[in-house]
């Protein structure tokens, strides 16, 4: 077992410290410049599209909610605390920077997912596996990606999130973790057996329910400490740039852990959110590309920042006596009182449960890519429910390490694909901007991009044989 952990740890170091960070940052910068800074210049358009009505099926907001539910998990509570504990306040600066850059990658991959989505009854499905097969003509690549994301998100992360829920509630209220697992299993089964429409409806409710109170709480704490805000902002920037003695692990640690936790949190370029983006019923692929790009901002610049300010105002991180979720709990308790433990338990439940149902869907749509046999979907659902119960009572250190390895591998496969296909997203963006400048609500057809082939739902194009 020790030998296996050593091999997995070494592979993770290679992928996350060198290959993945360089590719994500490099492509993020390239996509930002190539798209003429789409994530900054079109923020107003992102909001306009997000609140617009659906063109039948799953709305833009519904798909946004599913993607945000998967992104916004316990990492936004524990992950930010861990980043500050290891890298100091400067890690927050690098998390912000990677979100600003990575949102361009999120735009590209989600626009591609819309371009190459397929019909699934009265809804749609798609994602990286689909554009790897249809646009690149590499089904083997799509199958590899589908296996990696199903294992990582659909199965392993399900166990991890169930584990986090059971631990948080057990520590706050003393309820049996096995009993909690049974309750969570029952609630999850009611959602996932209802298909993507029910998943989207639940996510549309849960995302505002957990995000809005948490952000309002952070705004209250910021307001109560408003005179300290300039000092905290200076602390974040100066620590990130090495302008003062390191408060964490030094400049290198702040940079590396900030980038890693930022990428892990917002998932931009990793190939997960496009599976949700493809479900939206919109008149133009770029609309959902913009919406999912906005999701990166919501995850990191709003929710992760809320956690960061709560921790930094408290000053508890300097003692080194707590990290992860315990640090967040202690920091919040120092600001609003001991009832913070119950508030965090509620936040953990809503954050983690929403991730479970969204991650489940990522696995389902990729199993459908590999095989259209409904029996395998049924078996997959049973496996998800079994892993919820297992995760509620188990210790998952090795599973976490394996999940990081599979997630990193999945991201590498997707990054290669979007690097090769990015020009199609930019062509779609050019078409979208042209129609908007003409005062139209953009409508897309495959013929709008010369040479575009193998799209199923946009008309006048060849179908995959």
C-alpha cells in the first residue's frame, strides 16, 4: 500500500506541479488574447444571457446551476483555508489571477460542447468526449476521457462529498454516520432517477440557497471589519508578490498552492463543466460559453473570496493550530459566534450534496457516450448509491490521491483537444459578435462557420456516420 501511495504521489507531482499548471496557464493566456479578452469585455452579455429565457428544454440558468453545483463544493470552504494555511494570504491573489485567466478556457470548452452536443429525447447531452469524436475524429480519445471523468467525478468524488457531509454533521450533532449515509442515499436516489431535468431543477434551487446566504454572511463580516479591508487587500497582494516577510510558505508556495487550489476549485479547462453546458437549450453556442465562463467568476472571485476574507479578518490562520474546514469554522465563529459550527454544517451539506448530483450527471452522460445501453446507466446509479454509503463511513486518503491523479489525467486529455479546436470557438464568437452588433439576438447555423462538420443540432451539416 505504501508503494502504491508513493507511485501515485509521484505521478501527481509530475502532472499537477509541471504539466497541468503550465498547460492551463499557457492556454488560458492564449485563449484570453485570441478571444480579444472575452471574459472581461462581455461580462454584461454574460449576465444578460444568464437571466434570459430558455428556448425549450434546459435553460441557460439550469445548465449554469448544474455546472456551478459541481464546481462549488467543500473545496470552497476547506480548500481556501488549506491554501492560506500552506501558502499564506498571497495564495488568494494567485487564485484570483488563475480564475481571470482560466475563464477564457471555460468559454472555449463550453462553446465547443454546445457546438457538438447531441439530442437526448427532448433535451441535449454532450461534453469533451463528444467533441473529441465529432470534431477530431478520435473516438478512442473520447472514450478515454469518458472513463476518466466517470471514475473521478461520478464515483470517487461522490464518496468524498458524502464523507465530508457525514463528518461535518456528525461532529456538530453526533448523528450516526451510517444513518446519515442512508438518508443521503435516499435523497440522492430521488434526484438522480429523475434524469437531467430533475437534476437541473434541484440545482437551480440549491445553488442560490447555499451561495447567497454564505456570500451575505461574508458581506456582513466585511462590513463589520470595513476599516481593516485596505490592510487585508494589501496583505494579499504584498504577500503574493514577496513584498514582505512570508506569512505562509514563501512566494513560491503562495504561487503554487494558489494556482493549484484555484484550478481545483473553478475547474476551468478541465473538461467537467462542458458536460453541463451542453444540456442548455440556447439559440447560439456562444451563449452558454459565456454563461459557463461567468461561472468561474462566481466560484472563485465571489465564493472562494468570501471564505478568504472570513479567515483573514479573524487572524486565526497565523497560529497554525487548525487547517481545512476546522480553520474556516473557527474563523467564522470568531466573527459571528459559536453557532457558526451549525451554519458550516448546513453549508457543507448543501455544497456537497449539490456536487454529488452534478457529478453524478457527468458520469451518466459519458456512459451514454460509451454505450447507449440503459442497463449500464442503471448499474452506474446503483454504484453511485453504494459509494455514497461507503463514503459516509470510510476513511478516504488514498482515494483522494487517486482522484487527483485521474482528474489531472482527464484535464490533460481535454486541454489537448481544446488547444486543437479552439479556432472553432473563436469563429463562433466572431459570428455571435457580428449578429449582436447588427442588433439581433444571435441564432446559429452550422453554415455560419465555413467547413464546420459533424454537428447534429445546428442544421445544414453532415452527421457522423
